C-alpha cells in the first residue's frame, strides 16, 4: 500500500511541476491525495479559470482548471476550488457558494502559501490584502488579477484594455470597439459597426488597432 501511495505521489509531483511553482507542488499533491476528487486540467475557457462540481451524476466531486494559466494563477485558482470542496464536505449545499464558510476555507488554504515567503513580493502583498477581505475569486479581485497577469507569457500584439488611452480603437473577439470611460472595474466601450455599448473588463486582453 505504501509503495502504491509513493508511486502516486511521485507521478502527481511530476505532472503538477509543469503547472505550479515547484515550491508549492507538494502542497497541492497533499490535497489531491487527502481528498476524494477528480481533478482535470482543461482547455482555456473565457468565462472562468476553474470550477468545482458535485452531484449524484458524478462519481466523485470534480475540479477543473484551465491549462493555460501561469503557475501562480494556476496555484491560486486550484486553492480557490479546493476551498469549494472543503466547504461542500463540511456543509453540503446548505451555504452560499462564496459565503463566509468558503472564505474561511480559502483563507486557511492561502495562509501556508503566504507564510512560506516563497512567493514574489507583489503577489504576497496582494494576497495578504485579499485574506483580509477575500473576493469571490482571483478574477473578481482586480488588484490580484492585475498582479497575476504580470506573470503571463507575453503575447505579441496583445495589450490590456486599461493600458490603452481613451478613444483608442481595439479588437476584441473579432469586433472593433472604441474605448470609453471607466465604470468601476469596466470600461464602457462602443462597437464601431453596431454602435452598441458594452462594459468590458479593465484587464481584458485586446488587440490595439494602430492603423
């Protein structure tokens, strides 16, 4: 039995070292071994970085994480979804998805990561602030998202919307827009052809039209 467990741990370490900073691989491997979970790395999704599912149609609870995330985003998103698992195991579906119970579990999972002092300083600082008032996810905490995006691979010709000047023309999802005013965390942008207005996330990756 011990040999089977050791082999499983070794295999998981090898697999997850491709996605998570090496300093935190064992932390995630321990979670995967400790809990009955189906963990899947999936193609990128535009609307979410990861998710947690459970139900009678599933053999066991399931976590999926986008495979294109940078190592720190992958780590934090994984802990986010494990916080959902912990909350489900404790309370079933009797509490809000991102209520105080989930927030407490997410804080507990983040704490050893923060205390390790092995994170880049900017990520550590923003996570410390996040543990005081945790948002629903790294997507909804714009300060955390902004810092994490610094560790994405550079994409040629792509820029964050917030870095473009007002009235700049850009392409998003194959359509041309004009950047407007900031409304909280989103910019009011006008599609050039239809003249319809949309609220676009400040950290959306867009293609500037410099023609």
